[in-house]
């Protein structure tokens, strides 16, 4: 499995354009944005006043940055990356060369692992850049950037590290789910473009469910129907991220106004996310193992 991982990692690394567009864009964009913010702090008195009025903390910056990963933009980028990894094997006729000599299951599972590790590497890089560069921006603005390391107790550090580990796990799960969407699209269409389209549609389907339920609720006034949306992967990933960052669950405003249901607990959302991951990977493996690659 280690040799498979190394081979897949090297193969993906050779596709620099795809990596740059879909993966390394996360830390690069964060770096460029914060350089511009530092320049703005240097030349704009109004901007400096705004920062000093509500200076960020490095702990908050390190945690809230992870929420971008599970945003619609973040998940679409992951779908695009996974679509090239899975769909490219069909489009470049690579499966016909690989499959006769190897078992299919390790190959497909290794792709999920490699995609998730690549994504997690980029996300960690983005978090580090945001945390460090935000300190530069606040320094230029003359604002404090706490808390000081010496002011944090052992309990504070333990709580912070647990929150970071939780956010990293959530991001890893988001990458796996996005990869599953793209993989299903690649298996069905046998092309990169088809994988992107199917993966994007599956990603949008979660929001489509919310819109459809909202239309029905607006007519029937049965707000309890929104409970169906709470079982989607996107909601539960966002809910886990909210619990980790803010200490409370996440509830979309369009549901909250009906006061029909509360946010799921950490345990409930964790079980649902794991169930989605296991189910989607199992579906992908089933379709892949049974597929006729030769024709």
C-alpha cells in the first residue's frame, strides 16, 4: 500500500496545472490576500482603525480558516481535483494498463487516501499562512495579536490542539466525500468533464434538497420537514465545524426562523458523516469492481 501511495502521489504531482488550480490555490490565495491586507493597513488609516477596533487573535484565525474548506467553493474545488484524478485514468486509458496486473480495490482506495492527504496538506498550509500573515497585518496596523504563548495554560493549549485536530479531521472527511462524488461521476461517464459535472451536481443536490423542502414548507408550514436536510453530509460537516470552533451547533437561518428543530450533537453528526463516507466509498468500490474496463 505504501508503494501504491508513493506512485499515486508522484503521478498527481506531475500534473502541476491541476494541482495549482484546485489544490495549491488555497494557500496561494490566502498569501496574496493577506499581503494586500498588509499593504492596505500600511496606507489606509481607516483600515488600521478598523483592525484596532476588533483585533483578531491567532487562535481564532487558525480555527476559523478551516471553515472555508467546507464551503461550497472549497468543496467544488475538491470535486474538480478528484475528477481529474479519477476521470483522467479513463481518459488517458491508464486503467487498461493497470488493472490486468493489480487488484482493483487497493487501487481505488489508494486514490481516495492520496486525494485526501493532498487536500489536507494544502489546507494546513493555508491555515499556517493565515495565522502567521494575520500577525503581520495586525503589526502593520499597530494592533495586538494575542494571546501570548505565556498567557495560555496547559488546558488552553489542550483545548486549542483538540479543536485544530477536529477541524483537520472534518476537512479530511470533506475531501473524501468530494472525492466520492467525483469518483462516481468518473465511473459513470469515463471522462474528466463528466466527473466534474456529476460531482458538482451531487454537491449541489444537498442545496437543492434544502430549496425543495423550503418551497414545500412555505406552502404547508410544516417546518419539521427541514429535519430531512439535517441528514446531508454538508450540514453535518458544517455542524461539526461549528461545534469545534464556536462551541455550539450550526443551524441555517432559513431553518432557524421556523424554530422546528435543533442542531445535531457532535456525536450524532460524527456518526452521520462516517456513515456517508462508508456508504459512498462502498458504492464507488462496488461500481468500480463490477465495471468492464476493457470495453
